[in-house]
């Protein structure tokens, strides 16, 4: 048995660093693993960030080690790496955040910003370009999981479909397993939502987004020619209705078709129109896209591709129409 004096002497005295911290922050007699110390470390790191980013990162490394389950500390470390555009470190820290705190509002908000950046490929802001590069720095498996989880969590059908297509574009090998389900879901959603005109948001996503991915000759799908023909009928109905009611599509040149007006008068009361959903209905190069889709289906079915009319021929045939028409929908 040790004496009281021996027990007291055997204890490791606090370091001068610990004593200084305790005194400066009013923590004398308190554990350095207390929430108050975690707050102090975060504030100290953010203060250092104004003049010395490396010192700030060092403080946060210490804080993350001492408080691995403290969200505020972990997010602050990610925020510093993101704001200094250190994409590799930022991606690692965000992956850790996503695994530890998947339902935290700040994580969900950041996740939403990343998804928005990925969807804005044509004209991203400077910050969105960084988020895109940060996402690319993630392991491929993590990228796949991110996109899959985001689509599954989306309660909006259109947004769910957009996210699924984003996943399929980035992971072509998933098209054969997820693409058919998505195509059928779009068709069923169109019927459930009550659209009567084939030119509607769900059909646009199906025809212009999903089918070109599904029908690519490199994608192995086991759908029968009958099923492929059903998809083709839906695509033809969409493109012809779009073109027949677009003055620019009936011009002598193959100009973009962007002036289709949705005919809402034919919809039943309570049924939806394209204007009820936030998605761009416009289509460029209608005839080229229709012919391309026809060729893709022909190759899948073993048809003679040479018999498919050219885009110029399709335009010429439609120009013979004297007025906009409603092509029967499928």
C-alpha cells in the first residue's frame, strides 16, 4: 500500500501548457476533454485562421483527435480545408462527416450544394468547380454511394430521376441494372401524375435522358424487341408532338426548337401540365435526336439501319404539314 504522500507524488502533474490553457479559459480543476475545452480549441483555430492557416489546421488536428465525435470540431476542420481549396483533405473530411453524421442539417446542406454543383456541369461557379473537383477526389465507391443515397432520400420524383440519371452518367456499368427500373418508373409516374400531352417533364427525362443511356450499344440489356418498340413509340410520340407544334422545327433549316407552347386546354380538370414542374421542356436538334434514337433501337433489334430516314428527310416531311397537329400519344 502506498501512503497518501506517495500516491500524491506519483501523479503526473499537469504540464505548463495545460495549466496555461486552464487558467486562460477558466478551466482550473476541469478535464481538458470537457465540452468547454472543445469550444476553446475551435475558437482558437478560427482565430489563427485569420493570420496563419497552418497553425489553424494544427489546432484542429489536435481538436479532432481529442474530440472525434464532436460535430462542431469535425465540421470546422472540413470547413477550413474547403475554404483553403485543399480538395483531397476536404473530400476525406467530408466523407468522414457523411459517415458519422449523415442526418445532420449542416451535412445535408453541404451535400445538397455538392449535388447542385455536379448537376450544373455547363456553367458552374468558381465555388461549384471546387466542389466538383472535391467530389472527384473521393474514392469511386464513395461517389457511387453518395449519388445513390441522395436519390433515395429525395422525396420529389423529378429530382429523384435527375439524381439517378446523374449516377448513371457517371457510372455506365450501373445502367443495365438501374436504367430499366428508372425508365419504367418515369412512364408510370407520367400516368399517375395525369399528363395527357406526350410533351411533359417525365417523358422528356425518359426520352432525352434515360433511353440514350439504356440503348447505347455498349450497355447489355435483356429487354425484348417488343419492349424496345414500346420505348421507341413513346420517344416518337414525344418528338413528333414537340416538332409538329413548334414553328421553328418546321422551318427549312434544322434550327433548335425552343418555342413549343403546351396545350393545357386538352388536360382534364385537376391534371398536371408541364408548367407545374420545374424542368426545361425545350429540345435542341429534334430530328437528329429522333434519328439517333431510331438507329440505337434498330441496332438493338437487328434492323436495317440504312432504312432510317435522314434528319433532313424528317424535316421535309413535317414541313408538308400546313398547321400544328397533335400526334397520337403513347
